[in-house]
């Protein structure tokens, strides 16, 4: 499982200043610790998209996705994949343990875990893309609940739809917080048509008002798009 130190530093607010050797060592140790304790899993399920419903697009029999942004994202697709990924519960437990005795390490470990789960999702997306390219299909990028106007409260329904609790131990609270916390759900459309992968923008992001990267004119992971 790849965790890029450059991304961890960026999340921590690094802007090219000289790094303390102890901090570098701590980051490297935290990266190794996440790689050791994480138990990454992902699942994805293919489903047909019904565009005829007024209440929103419907996946399968009854998974309704409301909002204009997801419609735009899946435009041109008749089917999509529902993806769920997690690092497992041990990562959450270790972060909480460090919060009691070493907050600096807890923050860095949390940051490494955030970078790690994105990497797991990238692996899943590459796997899907490889399979679909062999069949002559193109895929979209990932689109998750909470991005744009796609409601975050869909998490419980998404997890139930793909049976994530029993398959990979991924659940959600009533407030739509994923448990384990370092987890992601997303939608990836596919079509034999050439799909235009539009650049995500700050203006359509839910974090627009409080994003520290936007305020400092630094591209976040969503905007950068391409991973090393």
C-alpha cells in the first residue's frame, strides 16, 4: 500500500520550508505504521442506471441518487459501479490511542491514513478501468456522496445496497459517518462512448468555504486529479 510522503506533508501544511529531521523521521515512522496496521479492503458492484425517474437517477431497483451533479457525472452511462473501500478498524483504534498520549503523532498518523485510503480507492479504480478497457468501455472518475449536491445521507443505503457491512465490515452512523472512519464510497460510470472527464473545481466542492488549500491557492487532491 503506497503512501506518498509528499502528499502527507502537503496535508500537514508544508510549503517548502526547512523540515526538522525529527519531524521527517516521525512522518516516515507513521507511514510505516499505517502500512503495518491497515487491513485495506474494497468491493464494487455493477448496476444499471435508470434515467427515467423524476426523483433522480436510480441504480438497480431502488438506490436513488438525487442532485444534478451526479447526473452530470454519469451522463452518457447506462451502468456504473458502486465502490466501497476501507482501511479497517485497527487504524481508528491506533489514532485514538495516540490522541491520549501523543497528539502530534495522532495527527500525522491520521494524515497518513487519509492518503492511504485514497490510494486504496485508486487501486480499485485502476482495476475497474483495466477490466472495462478490455471490454471496450471507458470509465468516469470517482464521485462520492457529499461532493457537489449528492447527499451525504446516502451512505447507509449505499452500504446496504452492496452489502458492505458483511463483506468488508464497513458501516455508517445515523449521521452518515463511515465506520471505520478511514473509508470511502463512490460511483464510477462506464460507457462505450468517449466520456469527457471534466476537471473538478473548487466552486462545486462542499469544502469551498473552509478549505485551507483554496485559501492558499494550492490545488487539493480533488483538483490535482492525477496521482503519482
